[in-house]
C-alpha cells in the first residue's frame, strides 16, 4: 500500500465521475493498488504485422514482438481472439491514411493477466474487451459532453498497437468487462461493429413500428443492426447483395431483403411505405452508391445516419435538406453504457453475432474478402495459440 498512490486514485475517481466515467466498474478503482508479478509471462509474442499500409500490403506474422509491460492504470491482456472491422481493412489498404502503427485491430477479447500500478487487484483474471476507443483525455470540453468524440483520443490499431497480436496493454478504465455467459468469439464483434450500429440506431431516434432501411445489411455491422432494430420493434428493410446475405437477414428478422444489384430498391421501399420512404436509413457500408441511394430512400423529416466509412463527398443540395427537413447525422462507436446494454442483449440471446473464425495467419485473405464484401457476418481471428 502506498498512501500517495491511493490518494491519487481517489482524485482520479472524483474528477472522472463528474463527467460520466466511461467504465461502469469504476468502483473497483477504490481498491488497493497491486503490482502483479509478471514472472510467467513470456518476453515475445506473435503479431500480424503491416509494413506500410497500401493497396498491395500483405499482413504477415512476426514472432519477435516484445510483450509490453503495463504502465500506471493499465492492464496486460492475453487475447483469445479479435474481430476484423471494415475500418481495419480501409486502414490496411491505405484508404483512410490513418494508421500510424504496424499492428491493427480493435475488437480484442481476452483475459487480464497482469496489472500496472494503480489498478485494483479485482481486475486480475477478468475477461475484458479492448476497443477502438483506447482512451480519451476525460478533461476537455468535448469529453465533458461525450468522451467518445474526444479530439485527444487514442485508438487501438490507429495510433497505439491494436489487437492483431496475442498480448496487448490497455487502460483499465477503458476496457469492457465481458459477461461470463458470452463466448469470446461472439463478444468480439460487439466491441466495434455492434457498438457502432447500436449507437447509430439510437441516434435515428425511431419509435416502434417505424421503418428503418439498413444499407449493407448482411455485413459485420449490418447483420447486428438488423437484430438490434428488430429488438426495438422497428420494421427493417435490409439492403445488400447475394443469397447468403438474403438468407441471413431474413432469418434475423428483416421484413424484406432487397438486392441492390437486381432489385429496384427505391421503388420497393416507396411502395412499402405509402410512397414516403423510410423514417431512417442507416448506411452501414462505405459504398458511395449506397450513400447516394440512402438520400432517396429516406422520407421527409427522416434521418440518414452515416456509419460506413467513405472518404468521398456526400452529395445532397442544401435545398433538398432544407425543403425535405432531412437530418444527416454521423455516428461512431458508442458509450460504455451502450456497450453494457448491448452485451446484456447478447446474453439474453437478442443479438447473436454470426461469426467465421480464422487463424491469424489468414489475415490477408480475410482483409481481401471483407474488401470484396464476401464475408457474411463477422470475421474473427483466433489468437489463443
Ligand atoms: Zn471498427
Ligand atoms: Zn477529451
């Protein structure tokens, strides 16, 4: 016990609790600090390494990556698995020019095996998720409103090493406790894809019985969005392509699946909605044509939620936005409260991620398949070896 250190912990708690502390387990910070022995932890680990992001980049395995030591407030997590997000694919292929580290990934699930100073012992051996939002400053004016938009934030796989590796350190305040009932491979896709689409659906603010179109419905975000929207008693029209995605979306409760390659999506959506269009359109794909179509599918006073990442420009005239009273909003990840609510939905069986598990050495194939849109549901990389 170090009195000075304990005093600092209480300062952190008091300061953070004023601005909606992101971690519901914050009470655990009141426990004594304990530095665990790391004698049993090896020195090196395996990671999927990306030399330089770009269209021809091929991630490859490296076996000489040092296992980091957790600093103040951090935990060391031995990962079971990690999801692969479409934004990882954009980053690896150099499309978003945001990747400043060599190890991507931000949907990791694993066990806490070592604690840095200031972390309570109750964290040890718990199973946690490491997410895109690695940390926020919790002290700026944006954080005072909503820390997920903090301009000083760090992100796993963007500016701190991500989860395409066996071991990762992360701030204890920002990891998510994973319920015992959930398998790691089913929890991983909820940490970004699930949380993001959950936040987006909430931002649409619809009432039960209203129409929601989900573009990119059979993909990583979309197939979770269909389930979440159905749980909220929304009427879901899924838009995607291919028979596998049609089968999945219909099974998950979409009232209708429209294949944008063959169906007249706009006509069918208008026919179904008395000619008005949907109350909200969630664009869960970064496809530019989907964004253009989303603006045609939404009704007067409706909401388009931008979720799928695209670098190009959304083309809509201010005249259209004004005359039709449209709302165009953005959404990225969600709060820790959203995360817990979503995990509870998963435990209850209301949201079940469809996953395909791959060995880490296949990351390159997985990246290509996600880019091609041929993964149904979510790809998860196994890290427990
Ligand atoms: Zn993501
Ligand atoms: Zn901040």
